[in-house]
């Protein structure tokens, strides 16, 4: 009996060791597979390169079609298009974006010029704007971008402002999450360096309920103006690094800054404009952003396309 017991014990130990070895191998294989998938996803992540388009130009069929073709040739993969009024022509034209493998993001202006306390705390105002979003989604929008989601600067500073803006953003996120539509939010460049209590923008607070943060890090918006027009790379890079510092370098959302194509304070020669644009693009890349969006109020992007087609690419 004793000999049989010993044989049973040896057999049990051998079986146990084999089983444990198999489990360990399976766990390691599973971990390796997950790691490989994560590396693959990271490697396949496409840097966003977008341009802003007004609704008026989106409804101008010849202009819009020409813009699509030139943008594609330059490597642009995203259009951020205003939607302020429901329009069949708008719907027809933005449908061309999907056919050309360009991502359509609808930009919704929440409070033109910044909101009053009454507008910001009135839910019926939010819902009226959401009606536009429903149309944008029906038109094929893959994401929604909220702009002017802030207080007017005349309202003074308050630690409650950002909290009130956050409530609106969170409400929109809840609506969009039901349709699996990501939410982007534009913020002033100054909020890169901490909460802005006058307009009520906090990147750390907003990041808790959005998918993409779009800081408008235009060199023309930083003082002293004479310094920043000469240092567009440093202005954009330092702003994005400052955002990362607010998150201890672990930003939980996509970071896609807006860059500008000219500086309205100072006229620049053609060559300097190209260098100005290129410097901002390099800064966004070097700071580890997930891409960039280019802003031109009149949607004049020839200089941007020239930069993308002729300057060294990273």
C-alpha cells in the first residue's frame, strides 16, 4: 500500500508540474499576444491631418470638390466641417468625403463669442444644439467637435466655470456614447498651462468625459506677440508639453492641436509662411501629439498643401 501511495504521489506531482507548465505557457502566450496586438495597433495608428471648412464652402460644390482632391494629394485625412444650419446641399457634398476616404468631423459652435451664465446653465439650449448633431450623424459624421464651449471673458473668473462647462460636455458625451460617436472639444491655448477660470476651461477636468482634446495653440494668441511670431515651433511644442505635464505625461485622451497658417499680427513673406506652418507641424509631431488640424478662416490651404508636398516628412 505504501509503495502504491508513493507511485500515486509521484504521478500526481508529475501531472501537476506538467499542468502548471502548460498554464504558464498559455498565460505567457496570451500576454505575448496582447502585447503584440497593442504594438500592432500603435504601429497602425494613423496621424490625423485635418483642415477646417466653413459650411458656406462645404455647400460650394466646385470649391469643395476641388478642396477634396487637393487635400487627398497632400495627405489630408480629416475634414472638420461647420454645421450651423440643416442643408440638403451640405448633406450631399459631405457625402463625398467618405467616398474619398476622408474622415468627416462635424464642428458645432456651442456659444458664439462665449456663453452667458444663463445660456450655460439652460439645458434647453444644449438640446437645441444637439439637434444639429443628430443631423450631422445622419450625414455621416464620424466624430463631433464642440467649439466655443466656454464662458464669455466678460463674466469674470470663477472656479465654478469649468465645472459648469464640464456638465454640458458630459451631457453631450452621454448622448453620443449611445451611438458610439466620439466627442472632441476645442480649448484655448492658454488652458495648456492650467485651468482658465475666466472662460471655464480645464483640460484635466474635461478629459474625464471626452475622446479628443483640441487645444488651439496658435502662436498669434500668445503674448508677447513679437516673440511668438518668431518662435512658432517653441510655442506649439511648449504648449503641448505643458498639457502632458498636467497629466504627468499620461494624457488619457487623443491630443490633436489646431495650428494656424498665418499670424494676423504680422505680415509674412511667402517663404516665411511656409516655414511658419512647417515649424508648427514639426512641433506637434515632436511633442507626441496624435496629429494636428489646420485653421484657415477662409479655407485657403494652398500653402499648407505646398508644405506637405515639398517639405521633409517625418
